[in-house]
């Protein structure tokens, strides 16, 4: 029995999520450093947008650590970026 492409991709996604959870503190620190650097390079012009993007990254990574194994904002039957089924 061969493994289909969908199953392979699900396996890769799970490995990536596990790695992100395992290294969430490092990801948070890196996002903070990138936020400061981007804010400095733009002279604070895009401060709110940069801060909002950094917050979304942190929320997403924290959501990966949820006990149900679903990403933040992801509901059963819906994938990341997909609206929940009506």
C-alpha cells in the first residue's frame, strides 16, 4: 500500500507544527527581534502593522500548542485559511 500525497503532506505539516511548538520560545524571541529591526528600518512608519503581524505569529504558534492539536482559529472540518463549514 502506498502513501498518498495528501497523507505525506499531513505528515510534513504535523512535523512542522511539532517543531514550532518545541521551539516556540525561540520563535517568539526571533519575532520580537525582527519586529524591532523592521520598526527601526522603517522609522516607526509601520509600527502598528509590524506589531499586529508579530502578534498574529505569536498567537498562531501558541495555538499550535493547544491540547486538541488544532491551530488557533482552526475549527474541525476547516483548514488553516479556510472558513468553517456552514
